[in-house]
C-alpha cells in the first residue's frame, strides 16, 4: 500500500513539472528565476536583449527555455579546456601573438 502512494505521488510530481515547464512565465516569475530585479529584466526586454512575448502589446511573458539559453550564453572555458584546444590546433607566433594556421 505504501508503494502505491509513493508511485502515485511521483506521477503527480512528474505531471506538475511537465505542466510548469511548458507554461509561460510572467515578468515577476522570470525575474525571480533569473535572480535579477524586475526593473533590470524590463530594461533587457526594452533593449531586445532577452527573448520575450507581448501577446496583447503590454503584458510580457517568457519561455523557460529562452531564459535557460540566456543564462547559458557566453560560456567561459576553463584553463584546462583552453590548454586542450591549444594542443589540438597548430598555432604560430606572429608579432608576439598566437595565430591559428590552416596547417594540421
């Protein structure tokens, strides 16, 4: 009997997660999700720096996937990743700078 309750609870949690991930976010929800102020988020929308929707021309909505993409932009590689990439490609010194050559 305990297993049925756990299974049913898990099923309801999964349904809730799926429904929440597909629901558009309001400005308040998106600001909270991004951990930024509403005024800063509004500034980003007014400058078209973050994807958003204005179905009625006034109220702003956001897609969670768009917000995730915004968060994950401009990834900075670790020192190890940079070193590995440097080893894999041939570079040549030109005027004191490393320049990628076409040679392999």
